[in-house]
């Protein structure tokens, strides 16, 4: 009986995702109940403002996605990133709005030997975030009920990585990640009738695992000894799979008894991820970079979402960066300007329909001193649609990163270059 009740509760929640009415203190999107929540794709404010992860993008910045991209860092860079956003979710009959802020990462990049591209990085970065509260008024036969779903938490990682350039052409990077965190969710259905069983299903995901990232960037101009291709790079990145410990408990009660049942426990496997990117610099001023990231969720199994089909997700992004003028006559000419966009096919389907996301981004780098600067970015994105009874999310986010530069481990002759 408990199995049937559980399936009924979950099926009803997912079928009703298009007709939910959020409470006043509701948060997040109903889509974040799938998988491990909303995955945070943020490798730096520079790349984020260009709509990419920077799989092939060298530069004087700390990239927390592809460790090979660290190799051109000229001095020690300490970065702290923040985000504040406005969010709305709506269906054909209602809309809910909220705003929230969070830390996007704290990272340090330290050049050990500039000539060989030997750079070390340390960081703390969020992986996913979940903050959802949905309330549904429904009817089973002649009996009314109130169903509430709440989920909160997130996963984060501590990372340690290094890059190194071989033969001045091939740069490799490797990064160790220690992931931690938890996501707790509760699904409660109340019939307000002593003749019906009240159901409360609690689920907990615990993250306490290690995984690795690796990457390579190839400088094509040096490979083919071509002046035309001197600023053209190709990048690859890989993230290993990792597991999450999961437990699920059902609490079924009536006016006479309360029954607690351990429904399931085990490990959920999060699939590996691969990325490919291209970058070129035109006229020494215009940086054009794009990347494509893919992750196959087809083997991911989550018993709490039985009628949601999971498959391959991908993200394609393309961005442009305008570098500062070498002979700058005004403050605005010393700034770096960025713009880009992305398109994402999410890893889940709802009611047989793909849920896709698209967005446009822009940003600017403002120098504060010879080694320090401020990155600002704006993102507008949209996920899903109100067609076919589904839900549409809209995001307006403002990001800021403070970059503190220092000279560590750099010999005097390298400082003068």
C-alpha cells in the first residue's frame, strides 16, 4: 500500500506542476525538483558574461571549469564572486515572483612558472542550488486535498588544480574536487479527513564525494607554425562521474495511527560531462569564443520522479569580448566589454516535452589598479514555456566579481616582461 500511495503522490505532483499555486513565501522553480536541482554553470564572471564556460579561453583570469585555461595567468589573482537575481515563474493562470542572492565562488590562481604555464588554483564553488516550495489544491474522486512540496539545500565543492604547458603548444590541466552538501525535500499530502491516510514523504541527498576534472588547450598557430592561426585555440574538458547517497522515508498517518516506512536508500550516479571549445582573437582586439557541453543523464535513476524522462543535456554558447585600447585616452577605453548568449537543452522532459533554456548576457571589466579589477555582468534567461500546461521561468541576474592581484613566486625578470 505504501508503494501505491507514494506513486500516487509523486505522479500527482508532476502532473500538477503546470497548475500549481505557490504560497507567499514560496521559492525557486518547480523544475528544480528534478535530478539534483539547478546546476550552477559559472566558471568566472568573464566567461559568464560571454555566455560560455571558457573551455578554450586563455587569459589573465581564474577559470574554475577547465584547469588548462589557467596557464596564461600573469600574476596571483584572488577572486570573490556574487550574484543577486530576480526570478518569476508562471503558468497560464498565475505568476509568482521573488528575489535572492548567493555567493558564486571564491578562487585563487597562483602562477608558479609563467614560462611553462605552471599555475596552481584553489577554490570554493557552488555546484547546485535548490529552493522550492509549491502548494497544490486538488481532488481525488470526491475528496479534496492539499499537497505541499518543499525542497531546500545545495551541493558545493572545494577544488585544487594545476596547469602545465608542454612544448609551448599543448597545455594540460588537472583538478581534484571534494564535493559536499545535502538536499532535503518533503512531499506532504493532507486530505483533512480522518477516513483518508495523510502521507508525508521525506527524501535526503547527501554529497560527500571526490571527483576530478581534466582539460587540454591546443594552440593551433604554434602547432602549424601559422601566423594566421596564432591566436586560434581548441579546448577540451572532462568531468568524472560521482555518486550521491540517497535515503527516502514515508510517514503515513490517520486519526488512529502513524506508520513510518523506509522506502528506499542507495546511491544516485551523476553522469560525467564533456566540453569542446574554440577561441580566436581578431586584430588583437576582438576575442570570439564558443563552447559546447554535453552530459548524458540517461542512466540516472531517481525513484521519486517516475514519470519524468531523463536524457542527454547540452549547452551551446557563443560570446565576444572587446579588449581595451592600447593607446587609451579615456577611462572607458581601459575597460573590457563582453556580450554573448547561450541555448540549453535540459536533461529532463515533462509531459513528453523537452524543457529548454536560452539567455543573453553582457558585462564589463573595470580596472581598479595595475593588478586589481572589478567584473560586472547581467544575465537575462528564460526556461520552459506556458504552452501545453507547462511552466515558464524568467531570470534577471546581476553578477559581480572582485579581483585582487598580487605578485607571488614571480622572479624579477618575469615581472618586467
